């Protein structure tokens, strides 16, 4: 199996290099929002969620047990924490459980992971499967802020990481019989929803914001369950939607400093990095037999 640790290190570096140098104070707190790329086990603590990774081979190559992460090792969120030199962020639902049973006395200083695998920018994406939509993740954070569970300095100095919409793109092409808008309109809808997310997180006090673009969703193995899925090539229609979404996302990030006073945004171009891995895999890691 191809090891992707180097990819995560590279993506993390691209995303955080400038963000970590924006002031003399080191980032000590990270709040994460999104899907399985960042999820540290949120779904495992939600008995109503049917999208789970609590069985082997998940976790086998680093934690040596399933942790609820949708990977055999660490997630992008874990690499970000390690690059910053802070402990890995626990899922929000796990923290709530630990506070309730007395194992924790306060919310962790290193941050919180709100991400939920299977979720998307649009609330209805996989909602029937019990995932926590991005909108709800933000509401969970907002509750902590309004209840003064997180102090204002921490909110201001923290890094906020977002990665979402891959599931929106995939679901758009999955045949359900639903009446959907045209692809370009769907992209505009996703961008509009995410723009509101950034507005909300800024209003809550966020200033350091790292936004991950989408990788080539049309190249993931799950493409085989789509109509005309092929093992020989990627799904061009999915990747075209991803490209259009990423262009809008990058434009949004470029506009944020002029729109919001004091905000320092960083955009991580995941698509191009993954394309390098797909095109020149021997240069970036090792192969084992499947």
C-alpha cells in the first residue's frame, strides 16, 4: 500500500508555513472543521451515525488500533498538530463525554476537532446517515464561545482549519433521482454556503484561517460505484467540478484580507499536490504489495 505520510507533511507545510509566522507568538491552539480528512473520531462518539471507521484496518500503521480516523495512520489534522508542537486535538463529542464523567475539568488548551467524516458544506449531505454537518460543527463552537468556555485571547490567537465539500461533489454525481441544479450553479451554492461559514467564524473572533482546497475527488476508489466508473482513469466530471470549486475558494481566500479587518487566511492547494503524487508516485514514497 502506498504510504501518504509525505503528502500530508507537504500539504501541512504549504498550508501552515506562512500562517505560523504571522506573529511572534507560536500557535498553541487549533480548531478544526470539516470531513474525514480532518475527523479524529467524531462519528465514533455519535451512536446515531452510521459512517464509521472503528474497525481494522483503520489505525493499524500508527495508533495500532482503530481510533475513528478514516485512515490507516494519521490525518491531516494530526500532522498539523505535530508540526505546531501541540497535542493532537480530541473530537468535540469525546471532550464533552470526558467533561461529563469528570475525566476532564476544562476544555483542552490545544484546541478541539469538530470535523465529521461524510459531512459537507451543504447541511443535507449525508445527514440521513447521522453525520455532523459543517453548519452544526460551527454551532457547536459558537456555543462554547457564547458560554465563555474558551477565553477571548485563545479565540483570537488560535488557528482555524477548514476542509469540506468533497462529499458534496461526490454526492452530486451519485444517482439518487434527486432534482439537482446545474453543475455551475451547484458550485456557486457551495461557495455561498462556505462564504457564510467564514463570515460566522470571523464574527466569533477567528483571525488565523487555513482553508484546504479539494483533492481530485474523481480519482478516489469510490468512483467505481458511479455510473460508468472505470479502474483505468479518473472521473473527469467530478474533477472538473472540484477544479471550479477550488478556483472559487482560492478567490475567496484572496479577498478575505480586504473584506475582514485583521484576518490572515491561507489557502492549501491540495489538488495539485495530489496530482504530483498520482503522476510521479515513485518520487514520494514506497510501495508495498496490496
